[in-house]
C-alpha cells in the first residue's frame, strides 16, 4: 500500500463521516412525524431521502465495489428514484425512521470495511482515485441539500439554526468585461468530477459583460414594483404561461409587509435583506427580470469562463480564486449559514476579473439547456445525467449555501425544470459586448 493510497483512504473515510453528520443533523432536528410527512408534493419525505442515501451506498460501494452480498435486496425498488415520483413516495411502505437509521448505519459499516480492503487507486475505472466513494459522498451531499430544501418547505417552529453569514466589507455591483477567445470548459483531471462535467473541451466564447454579483433582493423588488409580473413584454411565451397558471407575483416565501417584503426562512419570518441575492426564483422569473433590466442570463459556457478562466495564463482554474479547495473564507457553502450572504461578503473568493460569489450563496440559472459535452460518455450509469439531457432542463451553476464544498466546483453542473423554485436558485446577468 502506498502512502498516497493510505491518504486517499483517510480522506474518503473523513468525508464519509463528515457527510453523514450533516445527514444526521437534518434528520434528527425533527420528530418522526416530520420525517415521514410529505412537506410538499415536490419533495420526498425526509425518511425516504435517508434510506435512499443508504440504498445507493449499498448498491455502489457494498455490492459493486465490494462484491458483497446484498443487505436488503427487497427494498431496492422502494428507493429507486426512477420507480416512484417524489409526490408518490409518502404512500410507499417505507422503512420507519428507526429502521432507516439502522439500515444506513449497517450499510456504512460494510462500506467502511470495503474501503479498508478495496483497491481504490485504480484497476477498475470505477475505483480510480476513489471515484465510486467520491460519487457516493457527493450523492449524499446532494441529498443533504435536497433535505434542506424540504426543511425550507416545512411548516412549524424553527428547528435549524446557524450563524449569520459574514457582512460585506463593501458592496459589490456593476459588471466586468470578459474578453472573447477560447477557453477550456469541463475537465479531464478533477478526480471526482461526474460524467456530465467531462471531457475538457475548447469553446470559443465571444466577449461579454457579466455582473460582479448576483441580482439582489432590492433589485428584484424594483422589478416587482415596476409591474414586472404584470407585463408580458418581459416574459417568454412559456414563461408568461407559467406565470399565469402558477399565479406568480414574487419569489417563493415572500410576503408583502407595508411597502416592503418579509420572507419566511426555515420557519422564521423577517424583512427581506436588500443586499442579499434573491433566492427561490424560477428560470422564467430570472429570464423576465433580465429582459426588463436590458440584459440576459449568461450561457453556461459564459458562466464557466467567468468562474474559471485565468486571464494571465489562459488556463482554466478549479475555482474562481484558484485551485485551492474551498475554505469558509472563499464561499458560503455547506449549510454553515442558512441564507445567502450579501453581495461582496466573500472578497477572497472573487475571480481575477473581480466577479464575486460565483461559488456558493445561490445556484445561478443559466440560459443553457442540459446537454452532454462533445465526447460525453455516461459513467457509471446513464441515469446519473444522460437521461436528463434535452430541452426540458436548464443548467444551474455555482452551488448554494446549502451545497457541500465537495459538491461545488467550477465545472459542476446542476439542472432542473425551468418552473422550479423550491431549490436555492438565484441568478446573475450578462450581456454581449
Ligand atoms: C443534480 C440535483 C439534479 O437531485 O435529481 C440525487 C442529484 N441524483 N440523486 C437530483 C441526484 C441522484 C440531482 N441533481
Ligand atoms: Fe439520489
């Protein structure tokens, strides 16, 4: 065993533990009634997410990598996300909270045993650089964000607490020019990058301007006050149709309070903070705002160039600030704060061109549909991303305050339907130079 392999093993074990702590916190903060309840038809009951995390870990680490016998083959079907829609999961004969906790703990014991004995440094592509473990760690982290979104939809006394995000030393606004020219999008070298982030490929991105910060609550409120929700000029046909049928009048969780707005966040109602990025808006709202403002959403390639392209070397970095793994000073990630931070709060995380908070705070809608990059090949299974390719999904970039730092990077791609706003979604503006 080489030292590098031992280090990788230690890192994987530490990440598995750290990730499970968050899952435990999100599922222990509420009582059993809240774990089995459907808080929204858009979301699974929390107890489904919990056992599903264990089920995926059993499938990929215990059975596939470890070659061990199944623990609970009888429940595979219940926790297969493709077999039952989220809205139907509450009616399934799910494991009880106590059973689900026992199940995920048993799976974890076996997975750690596999980690001790498995060759994780190569041989099969699935285990090179511990990829299967990284995939399962990121999977659980993605569900931690999904569970956080479920918490946001839960009605009742607050159960989650976290310190306030940092204040901005100075407010950041305006835009920067990103020069035209080639840039390398996607990655071949990021060891735990998922299939849809690969392969690295050159794209020609014409010069564009991009805002230094995401659109703030104050800016978004001005759009509402200007009658933006009542003026079809700003909306695409599909967007206007949705605005009408869904009766959209403001971001989700906002309520009028005199001339201003209050928002309910994890059970607490407070005035909307003017300098924070707007969150819980759908793609159609983002698009309408952009048109009203005389700009547009960035394409996915523009977003990634703004986030990764180093003008000094022409190289693509892992993160806006460089190649260094995210630290709390770089970005608002990992549920350390339960809200986005004001524009300018993370100067250490800015890009060389001065674009702030591309990573963390809020997922940013792009104008791009979710497609495979040229040369895409599904790995390890088509259901991770390939089955979602097409015009139905829009790409979001950057991660939110609810995203683990391990599942947020310059190449990471998220996707959702353009009507969705239960996710921690905001946006920033761009325009062609
Ligand atoms: C990448 C957030 C769109 O939640 O559907 C979780 C992540 N994939 N389990 C999703 C995922 C399988 C995925 N998103
Ligand atoms: Fe999943």
